[in-house]
């Protein structure tokens, strides 16, 4: 009986997250209320508060659900034991762009994040969380690039923190612009777009460490 209750609770949580995506996407995060999410999910507001502390917690859970499928590749590229960290990173980046193009849930969540979320009022705390996530992403990218340097896949004098900022901004720029104007086949061009930025890491003198 307890096991079935746990399964039912998980199903309700997924139901609420699905509803939140729809409501946030149609109304914007700041305008949407938890009452509207509850109505869309067919549950009580109490059910939402049983699973999530507030709207920010619900939003964060929605983002986590998007990131989780790519975590294995991300961890592999950061691992010092991975023999091909740059190859893992390339695979991760191509999959991220391809998923955005082909998966409606990924596209919807990215659209909410880029165009339907105002960091004002009750969402000021969300801005801080997003800043933390962005900084953590830069650190993880820099670590993966450092592994690629140690394996001889990137120049030995690559400025990994600076390169991480550039790579992060490049990927977010492609995603944001394509969501606004999806005027090309992103899935088909994903490998070439990723290879372009990796070529930049290999060749750009502006991404080298300053010599003393």
C-alpha cells in the first residue's frame, strides 16, 4: 500500500510539472498563479504545496527535469578518467541543440526561460538561483576544457575560464535566437554549429593565457 502511495505521489508531481509548463508558457511565469497551475493539473493547491514550497521551487524543478537527461554526458566530460573529454563535450552540445529542435518539451521550457520569465517581485529569488546556475555552468565547462587540455585535445595555454564564458554565451545565443526566429533546420546544422565553436577554442589567439 505504501509503495502504491509513493508511486501515486510521483505521478501527481509529474502531473503538476506538466501543468506548470503549460501555464507558464501560455501566461508567463510572473503572471501565472499556483491556483491556475492546480486547475490545469486537476489537483488542489494543497497538493502543489505538498510537493513544492512556492512558485520558484516549482520553476526550478521544471528546469531540473530538462537538464537531467544530459547529466551523464556532462559528468563524463568533467571526469579526469574520461579519455575523450572533448568528444563527450561535442556530443553533449550537439544533443542539446538537437533536443531543442526536436523535443517540444525542451523547446517549451527554453522559451519560458528566455522569453516568458521576468525576474521581478516574487521572482527576485529566481534571478539569484539562475545566476548561481550560470556561474556553476561556467565552472563545469572550464573543468571539462581543462580535461581536454590535459589530454592534448586543446592548446596547452588555453585560458579555460575565458573559453568557458565564450562557449556558454555562444550556445545560449544560438538557442535564444533560434527560439525567436526558427528559420533554419537546427537539428541538421547542430554538428556544424558545435564544430565551429570548437574550432574557435583550438585556433583563437584571444583565448590563450597571457605570457609573463
